[in-house]
C-alpha cells in the first residue's frame, strides 16, 4: 500500500523540531476507572471513631 506524503512537506518550516511533540493518547478506560474508584471511596460510609460513641 502506497502512503501519501504529508501535506506539510512543501512548507519551509516542516518538520519543526523546535515545537513540542504531541503527547501520547489518553487511555480513557483507565483514566475513568481511576476517577470511579476515587468516587467510590468518597461514598463509602466511614466508621465512627470510638470517641464519637
């Protein structure tokens, strides 16, 4: 399969090595499950301390 050249290849400033590189993609499933775990911990009933009895 033949790949097409980048549409930026005719720009004098391409590639721009001074620009920051793109970050890695976010793993939504992992990120959202971490948020869910933290929310679940917040919603768990806390045990009263012996002083509160």
